[in-house]
C-alpha cells in the first residue's frame, strides 16, 4: 500500500508492491505492457469498483461527499481494482510509480496481492513491501480517500514493475490462526461495504480492522470461521468490510508484518488493548476514543442466524486464509448453507456457511445423497471439527474429492 498524504502533485513516486492476480470471473481492467513493467488502466470502471470515475484517464472520486456508511460524517472514499497481471518471471515485490494530485486531507494508497494457487492469494500488501510468497501473477488495488466533503485526490498515472528481494516472513503451509476476540453486530443495513456490497437485512459477511483481508465484491478469497466460545454454533463468512475502529490493524499477523501497533501481542486487537488497558491513550488510529474492545464486526445474518447471538460478546475467530490445504467455495442460490454435525441432511445444524465463503476441506466421507448446485452426490466434505457440508454446494474445480478420506 502506498499512502500519499501531502498537498499538491506527487510525480513518479516510486513504490514497491507484490505480485497479484485478478479473481476468476471477476470484472477486470486491462493492463498495458511497458518494457519490463506495465501501466494501469485508470479509465475503465466497472462493478467491482467503488465510487470512482476514470473519465479522461484520470482516476478520482465519483462523489466527493459519498459516505460508505452512516458512521462516516465527512469526506469520501473509493477504490479501483485492476486486472490480474501475469508476470514475465516469478517475483515477490511490485514497484509502482504514481503521478497524483493530493490536496490537503486527501490520500492515495496502492496495494498488491499475489496469486498462490487456483483461488489462493497473499494478503493485500502495501506497495513497496515484499509479498509473503513468490508469485507468477499479481493484482493491484488503488484506494482514494478524502476527509473533507467536496475535496478529491486525482491519480493521473500509475506504472508498475515487479522484482524479487530476499524473502521475509515467507508464506508457510500451516494450520490457520485462531484467536478469541470481541465481536459486535455490524447492522448498517442500506450502507455499503468496503468492496462495494450493498448491505441487506440478515446479511452474511464479517469485517476486520484492516484492508489486508478484504475480498473483492462477490468473492470470498478471505473468509473467517466465527464460533461461539462454547463451539455450539459457527459461521463461515467472507470478509467484505473494514472495521471496527481501526483500519490498519491486521492484529492476526506477527509484529514483523503487522501494519501498526507492532508492540502488541499477536492476536490482540488494538481496540481491545485501548479499551481494557488504556493503550494508545484509549484511542484508535483515527484518534477516536474506543468504546468497546471489538476485533470483528458481524453482519446481522452472522450475528443472529449463524451464531444465534443476542448481544455483543467474545467469539473464536479462525482466519482461514492464513492456513493451507484444499479448498472449496460455497455456491448456493444466495442463502447460506447449513453446516451439519455429520454427513446427513437430518444431522444437527452446527451453523452456516455463507454464499461465496471459501472453506478448507479437511477430508471427505460419504453420506446422504444430495442434489445441489454442482449435481447429485453422496460425498460430504468436512470443513472443520464436526462440520460437514455436501460437496454438491462447493466449487472445488473437480468432480472428484479434493481431500483424503476421513
């Protein structure tokens, strides 16, 4: 991520960023090859972009007084998601040159992510920062911010190139991280998430206080498993929003790559430290006094339907993208999928798996025959301890099991 916070024009600011790839089936923007690099197409705006316009080849905010949710009272924001760009050779960093007008109170950020598998990605990484894996293709996201209604930044040119540097914090094949954090109800029906999704009643997504794990609209590249602390109910839901409180607190990461608050223990949200321990003068990264220790926001459908919660409280969160193994993407007509205690349609419901959620398949077994989105089968996939879903609702890229027999 490149963050420009100064008045006037920034010309050819050199940025380094990781390789990225566009999501299969997602709208994409063309990239023009330039010698060993490429130039971003800033003029094409479509359904996976948020409140930006590229008229005349200059990227700026479409509405300089648009507020994503009712909790934002001034300023505006927007983002442009570029297409997947295949690299000429594997790399772990992308360099960027930026020409932009950034009036006082505005900023421009450039993030990058790299494809590590068919539907696997590194986290979004600030341009200029090595990726946590060496990759063959990359995707770039350009974000625009303003703190004052009517004032816009303007991006006139972005050039990109990839290289390799000594690997730091390489992506390892590990069990995904799990932490106990305080969860709050998102609400905000009618608002818009960071990836452009319009929030509806009983919606199914989650929010973390960092843009590093935001899935593009209509995808679940970054998905969390959220469970009641007694394990009685869980939901698998895509990450579509940024918050609560902070916007650059990827607290699940180690200090070596955590964007801010590096002195806090891994797994401890800054809001929790501020609220309970007086950390940072009880303020978040925007200077607001923290009113609760939240490390995750839960859309209403997750809060009420998936977990059966009636009040805010602690939950166990597994950040599924931090692990490895075969995966499948939940694909339904829109409603979440019941997660069963065993491989049968009459087995106890242990929670929900939201449409678009990308789940890890630990193993498979056979059970009741089910007809779903991908045909008819008696194969059931275990996606967590005591959590089973029919394989006919998981897009795995194969008609055969992709994990070992349980």
